C-alpha cells in the first residue's frame, strides 16, 4: 500500500463503472494531521454542502475524514471543502484500509464497536445503485469475519470508558447530561441510562427522537439550550460526544461546563471542546490515555493478527 501526498490522478476514461471496485481513497487522520487540524476539518465539513456523490463515499469518524472513489475515477480530488493529505490508489489497497478501519484495528481503542457501525452507516447512506455498494458488503463481511476469527473486541469500549471515568461521581449525581446526537452520544446514554436520569442534548431533538433506539426509552432528548434549571441546580455530570463545534454551539457547551451544578466532564470529542477547567478530562488527557493503553493491552495481538489477515486477503497490502 503506497501513501503519497495527493498528486493529480490519471483517471480512466471509460463511462462504465467497475461495480464494487475502489479506484482510490484519500484521507486525513491522526497520522496525517494534528488534533487541532482535524477538529477544524470537522467544523468545515459540518458547514459544507455537496459532499454526496454518485461515485464516491465519505467516511467520517472521531479521528478521520476519508473519501473513497469508485473505478474508473473521473476526477482527481474529493468534492470536499477540505484538502485530504494522503492518497492510496487501487482497490486492494484502499479496501484493505477500509476493512481494517471497520474491524477496529486502526482505532484509538482497539476493537471498538462503534467504528463498524459508522462504516456500515456510511454505505447505508448511498443510493441502492451506487457503484460502491458491493464494496461496502465486501468490506463489512471481511471486517466482521476478522473480528470473530481473532476475538477482536475492545476490553474498554468508548461507552465503558465514559462509565469508568464517571464512576467516582455516581454516588454524587443521579443526573447525566450528554451533548451530541450521533452514535457515540446515543451509546453513552444507553449504557448509563440504567444508573441515572439521562438528558441528551442536541441541535435537532426532533430528528434524534426518531432515531433513538428502543433501549434508551428513559432518556430525555432536548435542544441544547433547554436543560431544565432543576437539573442544573441539583447537579449533573457531563459527557461531550458531539461534532461541528461552531462558535455558537461551543458557547452553549461552555455554559453547561461552567454551570454551578456541573460536576465531572468527560470530553469524547476528536479535539478538546474547552481547556483548563476543573474536573475536565478529554480523550487525550494523560490519565485517559493511560487508561486506554491499559485497556488495549489484552487486544494488541488480536488486532495485529486481524490486520495481517486482512492485508493477506488483499494480496499483502501494507
């Protein structure tokens, strides 16, 4: 697998697509960009239009933005508002990377569950006749096989991480406020809903209420500005699991963080929403990274074996 700095692509001229084949992918992740740059990229993407494509797939997770283009590629760059730093060419190399992402071998938390769902959701958003639909079926099948074959499952998943970091505060506060409307926010609310009253705050509560899974029936979904004063006054812990941190949205979150009744803050966003607050721990805080490293240790060999198996399936791409 060769990675280069986004050169012009010499695409083929055929008008018929090789169904299920990937021509190239380009990406920004924690190996190509700083956390601050990634955060800025996410903010730009949230305000952008035109990220859908008849031939391409956008994948965005907590620590990456990736574009996959179907064969034969007629354009050299992804139709995004940001520049993607690295490119991989060819179906086998690109599909190998995407399969490893879906399997969780390239995640901060090895073997985590949400990334598989995120890749699945990215392909689900494609039209039924999209040329990359078959590639999605191939990638997800292999990723699932790799996870099962090598027992690749996080010992400390993101939702477990939130529970662990908040554990010392459970006796102090029965209220949990989660900011976000995506898979991570929903998973945290679902995981901790049996222990606490959960308030899930988002910019679009109507949409989230429709999407919220059955197991989270006890969660109250509100607009980010509508948390009741009774909750603020009685005390609450706060989990940040959101994206698209526009200045106005960040101001709303800042008011929650600085509220008198706020106790612990666990920030699971790609980049820290705020800095230098008491009882505030971000995903990359030294205490949290140590916890993740300890959790990863039993999974390292399984992740390596799964990654090697996937690469061998695609002809030894690495």
